[in-house]
C-alpha cells in the first residue's frame, strides 16, 4: 500500500539546495541527495534521515488535474487556484513517512503553500504536519 500527500503552492523551490535550506531552517535532520536536479526530478528521491538511508517518491504534478480529482473534498470547494503541485508517495516504511512529512513541511513553508492530505481530505497546518513527523517517528521506532 502506498500513501501520498501533496504540497500546493504558487511557486516551486528553485533547487534541492534551496529545499535543503528550508529543511535545515525547520531543524529537521534530513539530507536530500544534492545531486538531484529538482526541476526535473521524478520518482525516488534519495535522502538520509538521521544518518540512515531513507527517501520517498516525488513528482511535479499538474495542480489543476489534482484539484479536479479532489473536487468533491471540502478544501477544494473554496481553495486558491494553486499554480504548482509537488506530490510525495511512500510505502509502508515509517521512516519514509518521517522523511516525507519533514520534506513536505519545509517545502510548504518555504513556498507559502499548503500540505494536502487526501486520506483526511484537508489541507494541514504546519503544526499538524510537524505532529505527523512525531507520529511516524514513533512508528519507525516500533519497526526496529
């Protein structure tokens, strides 16, 4: 089973380096692969979480298509018309979920965007996303 979240924003970050700066500013111990070209990245994005191999899938999606796909969800009945969407997908490994929510929180904050969680059908506040980092960290500890 795979899970996903999306960050909707009006602008993308220009590079992995800019994204890494945003992650560092949040105080997260997550290191994205500096060799990845963010503008063309599609698929698995390697990362190091607290010095251990991690990562997640990341895709630049068409925000209009995503919003149309979720049109029946309450958030999309009155949300802004976002210009950019970065989607995150991961499997059942909790450490990947930690990486996703750290990366998504930093990306959303740096771009003035929102993290949309389709399972709940709502845009999450940054505090809610940070809380999910904690939830997945506890799950990751239980995996060991």
